C-alpha cells in the first residue's frame, strides 16, 4: 500500500493526516512533505497517525526529525494517535514521554 | 511443522510484500495467535528486513536476495531473515538515552533493534562471513482442543 498524506489547517496549525504504511520505502516521502511544510513557514504541525496501517522505526525517526525541524523554526509538532498498535511503538521507545500522543486534532491544536 | 520461505530482492519496495506473506502464512498456519502478537512479529520482521536491505546496500550486493523463512511449530513461530551483507555486532550498538533524557530525541535511527528485542519473545543475531541471520521467535499460546 502506498503512503498518502492530506494537509489541512485547523486553528492556525497545519494538520498532516497520514494514510497507509510508513516504512523504509515510504518514509522519505513523508519526510519530504514535512520538510516542505516547515520550509514554507508551517512550523506548527499536527501529525495525525490514526489512519496509518503500519509504522516502523524509520517512521518514528521521521517523526523525531520533523519535531526537531519544527522546533528549530519556532514551531512544534504534536501527534494524534489512538491506535494501540501504533501507540505501542512510541511507548516501547520512550518517545511518548517527549512527544505525548493526543486523542484527536482538537486536543492537539488546544495543546491538551 | 510448516515452513514458508520467501526470497526478495534487496529493495525497500518489497518490505510490504514480506509483511503480507508473514501475515498470510502465520494467519493460516498458526491459528490462535492473537492479532496483536502477529502485528508485533510483522513489525519485528520488517525491521530485520530493513536492516538486511541496508546491509546489502552497504556491501553493494543488491543483486543477492534476502531470505525470509517462517517456521511454524506447535508452540512457537520462528522467522529467520538471512542477508548476505557484511554483518554487524548488535552488542556494539550505542545504548539509547533514557526516555526522559532530552538527548533521547537526538536518535532518529537505531530504534529498530530495541523494537525487535521488545516485540519478539526471543531475538538472536548470528553473524557469519557472508552475512547475518536474524532469528525472531514468538511463542504460541497453548491450543485448547
């Protein structure tokens, strides 16, 4: 399955909804979208992972990279993820401590 | 015991196929394994295959296949990923900082092996002169019949 992203704006944040599989084959495509958005001035990003079918360590690396890039540009990155099988990877690697997983886009935009 | 073996070209585009085959093979030959455990195994196998493909790229042996072998036994499922790269020593990998350490976010790579170690019940890395074999084992629950 291919990776597909949708970009929208909610409350001043740029929401990137990811569909499909994020692995070594597709992560560069996601990275490119996120780099482009930050480069265009959209450094306040919400990454919605609730439609993702598969994510591996390369996907986690892409998220870390985007978070650092957003913060370097004065923004931030927030993650929406309620799928236990995806959330588990953030928990195993401890990334959920640095990057809390939020239940929906509204919570992410509100900074809840 | 049932054995399902797949050879893939050392290209990331084939990772998705590996996951499909592992899913189908174990789903049909190892009934009773929970979807969550099957997901864990698929992630671990995908990580091992990603490393194998990277090893082939590093050793410029892209024409040699990566072998994925699923062995389904009554009490466990074993998946071996055999590459023909240069091999590596997993014990020499840098340890990740603690989750609460701000330096944790410096690590964009190196997450695959810790994931494999957590997701599988047993993991073994067997380096050889002509590549590495990663063995991932997930235990099967006892069947009640």
